[in-house]
């Protein structure tokens, strides 16, 4: 029987043999970016790679998601390994789709490469035969919580309930059989070494907002109109005026955009659209801030004599990483890049739907520092594909070996020790309770 280290060596060698193809796949996704719930080309490519690996899979989960399995020799817990299908929308990015403004300015194309790398590695000769349990390989849609109006329309049409990929996976039962989960993101922060891990993230809700006024000739008779754009401006000032009321520990972040400011410069704007996130380090913090944002939105409408429609949509919950899984991961990551190149993260004020998964089961969500530029920015570009795909895949695959070898002793221990904050039912109840829709008039 091979030792755990021998199994890891086989896995790493298999990933190395597939390295060129894995990186090619990641770059193909880079050059064909698609926003969330529109990732049809990307999903098709992932399905083709699964087929080439002989991995039976389900597709169409949450519109574009996929899930396949690798089985160990004996029954045991299931380890989920995830990658995200979607891109952002960033005008002017060097790899932008000129027709849609879609661009991988967050490195999700490397996540898919890493997830597929784990699949390739674990299929090395003699590996699965020495594991107990299953590996669920998941390509998940729509982590980037963008195009809120488009996705909310999908919700209203009954095509989905939650407008983030992993919450929708949870609702649909795609994680019901998963016991622990992991994925690896890319980063461009040079102060985070080569691999960074641990830490927490903000949770959030999103808002779809529509101010309604009355159109009139903007030069000839503006007094006959009701300026919905002024209502939005007053509301944004009201949001800014609340900032001193937020507790520092809640790390609240609110960042509205106007997606429609009017239809013609000669007409008083009568229909103005906004979207915003309301983020915070805990549910109490971001829901309190959400209430204050709603007050500001209503005040803007009241000030000009118009009305406002506010739809508050459940977003993502704060992430918590499992310390026992991190201990295993840290040893594997150090063996690849050296302990001196590892950084332990603190709190990050962005949001990820991996936080939702962490409310139900043990998870880790490390980062490989393979990019340069500003995250979600025009200059965010992955430079080191060896680190961003191959090393990231190896670190996760080796951690899967630790979890499922020796009769899945480590996975069973971690699963038994984890005190999940929520059950699936309580999670769904919490998320559904965040949905609020209302119209407020003068």
C-alpha cells in the first residue's frame, strides 16, 4: 500500500503531465469571458474536458453549472472541489469581449483550470483505489454578483431563486451530498506571498432601485416635471451621510451605481435605475446598514415628490474557514512554495458566495498570488499560470489526499467537529427573509 506522500507524488506528477492542457483550457476561458448565468461556452468547454477525463457529470445546474464525481475505493465523505465559471464586466480590459464588456478581471478562468487539475491528478494510477469517499467536481456559475436587474428578471421569471451561483446550488440540492469543500482564488496582492489562506470576508445584500418621476421639457417647462435623477442624487447624499453611524467592526461598504440616468438630455429624467451592494462583516451589520440605505432612498423620492421601487435581494453570507482543513492545506502549500511564501489572511471586505457554503460545512478558500493589477480592474491580469493553475491544483489535490486517505480519517474528524452555524433549512429561511420588495411614494 502506498504511503500518503507517495499518493501525493503520483497526483503531482499527473498534474504536471497535464499542465500544458490545463493552462490552455484556462486561457481559452480567459479569451471567451461570460458573465454569470450566461456562461454557456465556458460550461460546454468544461463538460468536454470532463468527458475527455471519463468523468460522468450533470450539467444545467443553476442554468450553467456542472457537477461530476470521482469515486474512491470505499464509501466515505464527499469532498467538494469548486471552480467558478463567470467573468466580470470591465471595459478596456486587455482580454475584454468587445461586444459584452465581459472580462476575467478576477481570475476565475484559473479556478476552472485548478479544479480540472485536481480531477486530472486524482485519476493517477493507484490514487482513488486508496481513498475512501468521493470527490465532487463542481463548476459553479455567477459568483460575481453583477447585472442585478438582469438576474432579478430571471428570478421573477422563475428560472432561479437566488442570483448567486452557490446559493442557487444550495437551494437546488447540489451540495446536499457534500461534506467539506474547497476552492482556490487568484490574487494580485504582492504582500500576500505566493499563497494566502484563512481570514474572513464581508457578507452582503444587493438592491435594485427605480426612481420614478414625471417627464417634461427640460428647457421649456422643467417645473412641470418631477426629476427622478435628482431623487437619486439626494438618496446618494443620504447614503453618504449615514457613514459615520456604522461601527468600525462591521466594515460596512456601500457602493451604488446609476445604470440608467434618463433617456434624453432635453427631457426631465422620469425613470432612473440604480444598483448597490450593502456589505458588512456580519449579518447584523449589513442588515442594519440596509435599513439605513432604504431610508435614504425613500427620502430622495420624497424630496422631489416622486416615488421609488426598492427590491432588496439576498446576497452572500460572511465566510469562515475551517482551521483543521487549513492546517492540512498549509503543510501542502508550504511543500510547494516554501513556508516563507505563505501568508495568513485577516479580514477582507469583499464578498464571496463561498461564505454561504461555509455556513453549512467546513470550507477553505485560499488564494494563489499569480496576477498583477487591481482586482476587478482594467489591469488585473494573471501572469504566472504555473502558480495560478498548476501549483494551486496540486495544493488542493494533496489536501484531498489528506482528507480521504487512511479510511477518510481526517475528513470524518473535521466533519464531526464542525459546528455549522446553519442547516440548509435555516439557511434558506434566512436568505428568503432578506428578500424585500416595495414602492414608496410621496
